[in-house]
C-alpha cells in the first residue's frame, strides 16, 4: 500500500468506487471516465507502479479476473489496455488493466 496512491485508497475504501469483483489479491471497479459503457479497471491489491513491479502471482490473478469479467458480462468485442509510464499515457501509478468493451456503433455510451 502507498499512502498517496488513489487506487490504494480505493482498495482501502477511503475513496468510493463501483466495485465489480474483489478477492484477497485483486479488485475490479468501473472507470470514473469510461471510454465505453462498462469500462472497468482490474488491479492487484499489491502496490506497484508498473507491470515489472508486480509479482507473477498477482499478475496472473489480475489477468484471470479480467478474462472472467469479460466472460461474465458476455462482452464479445473488447480491448485490454495496460499503460506504463507518462509517455505511454499512464496517469495512475498503480498497475491497472483497462477492460474496454467495444459496443456496436449504434450503442455508444448509452
Ligand atoms: P491510465 O491512463 O493511468 O492507464 O488510466 C487511469 C484510469 O483511471 C483513467 O481511465 C481514469 O479515468 C481512471 N481513474 C482515475 N482516478 C479514478 C478514481 O478515483 N476512480 C475511478 N473509478 N477511476 C479513476
Ligand atoms: Zn497503489
């Protein structure tokens, strides 16, 4: 845990979030600025800024949960995105995977 980290605060419940899934090692919640309806973030509870800071067991569970959310929500078309470093558009320095559903063009944000 890092005291100043937004996502660690979400894990601790100090900042509210719309949770989708929680286990001992992993948390998934809706993105506050969704790129499409259902855009979610899946994070390890272990605080690490970048992908290479995360132990393999945490990483495996985060990816497994990402897959299970896509299956449970019946999402057929989606992107999984994971940014590392400012130049690569990382804004929050706690590893997170974006699960971004790609709706039909007629659906939009709804
Ligand atoms: P990044 O650019 O670091 O890959 O993405 C960070 C994501 O975190 C953005 O999509 C942004 O909307 C989301 N985000 C930032 N602060 C919060 C917050 O307090 N709550 C939630 N639910 N999402 C956040
Ligand atoms: Zn953190």
